[in-house]
């Protein structure tokens, strides 16, 4: 499993995340960003240790799916920092 992909991403205060079947939208005080979802990566929003977090899981173990796992996590993390 990807070392980067398995780390949950903490959602900062003042930022809202919307996860749909096609996109991930992040809205904060500096604006709004949208990212199309990769079909092989499952994105879930929940609570962990009292904090709002986003977790990422891949459906298979093929090369492109493994590469997309860490990539999606990194892109969403950068979106959260940007807004």
C-alpha cells in the first residue's frame, strides 16, 4: 500500500469538503477548488481522533491504481492547503 496514500488528510477549520461520484470540491476563505476523481480510488470523509479527516482507498492493486492512490491524496492535501 502507498505510504502517502494511506495517511488520512486532516480538514482545517473553516474549510468544507464535498465528495461526489465525479469530483472532490474544497471551499475555504481563499476560494474554491474542484478535482475530478479517479475511478479506482475511493474517497471517504469521516472523523478520526476527534478531527475531520479524508481517507483514500484503492480498489485494486495494478500499477496505475497504486500510482493514483498517492497522487489523489497529495492533490487533495494541496487543495486543502490552498484554500
